[in-house]
C-alpha cells in the first residue's frame, strides 16, 4: 500500500498490485514443510500457509479491499487486479503496474528509465515483515495514519479449496494444514455461490465428500455451535449485502 500510494501520488493510475513469491504449491502440508519450519524456528502450519497460497490470497484480498480492485479469476491473474508472480529475482517484494495518459508525464517517465509505456513498473525488491511492523504501528500511534484500511465494503474474499479428497464426517483442520488451501475470489461471487471463507473453515464438519481442488460451500459443511467468527461473518454479510462493491 505504501508503493500504491507513492504511484498514485505521481499521477500514475495503478492497474495491477502484485506480490512476488518464491514458491507456490497448493498441496504442501505441515509434513512437507517441517524441515524448513524447524530450520527457522517457525510453526509448520504457518509455513505451509505461505507455501500453499493461503497467505498471499489473504494479503492480496486485503490490498483489494483497500483499493477497490478485484481478481480476474478465482486464484488471481490478469490486468486491473491484485496478482502475484512466482520465482522472480530479486525477490520477494511487491510491484505496481500503472498507466499515465498525459504526454508530458509519459515523456518524463521515459526519461527516468521507466520506458515508453503504456504500462510502467514500480517495484520494491524486499518484504521485511518483522522490521516493517514497528514502523507501521508507530505511524498509526504517533501520526494517526493507517498504512491500509478497507476502502468500503468487501471486494475480495479468501475461499476454501480442498487440498486432498475430503470425506464426509471429517473435521477441517487449521490454516496451512492438510485439508484446505485458500484462493482469492471476488466477494460478489463468494456470496452468489455461497462459498466457504477459509477463515471460517477450521473446525467445520463435512456433510459429504468433496474432491481435491473443489471449492467448498456452506452446503458442504456443518458449522460448530456458538462461534464468534460465524456471528461476525453473518453480520458482515448482512451489512454489505445491499450495496456490494464492484470495480
């Protein structure tokens, strides 16, 4: 969002907000990621959520909801969206692609080595979470300036896809586990198809078999009783149902 704000401040219109990954494999699980987690002193489930695409789906959903952008397909790609790239070097990092319609500004963007357009690439070649968080907190606490906030209602959700063939009666495990991975999906599609957000999926019991890579719906599961997350999700759905956000 810092990069997005910088680009908009130049008068360039952002059309893609991208995230760079070193690995994307939706079928990774805590067993396959155990070695990496042990090497760096991390939780295997958390590490798996990075590798299987769940984390980047959340990251890009947050960016989409702060910018009004959408995804061009379930799982992301394409123009005028939030997106991601696997394996770019140097990496990780973030990038924004933008356009500018003014001939004089096009001239100077070319002068400053961004090329003739029509797309101009702005790139930050690092992603230093542990170091950037204190600055983000200080910026809010001292300056009252949030790095990122929702623009209005939800634009993009993260929905649950089956990592393996799931069987009726199974209870879905945690994020970055053995059962599900997350996919970014436009919120209007999520609502229209009654898709199951991955933040809700943990602890739900399957009512029927769900094949590998199928996206789960509320009709596929039984919700545990008395959960705060379900009440909050229902409240969010009711609040924004009358005025869905669209690009």
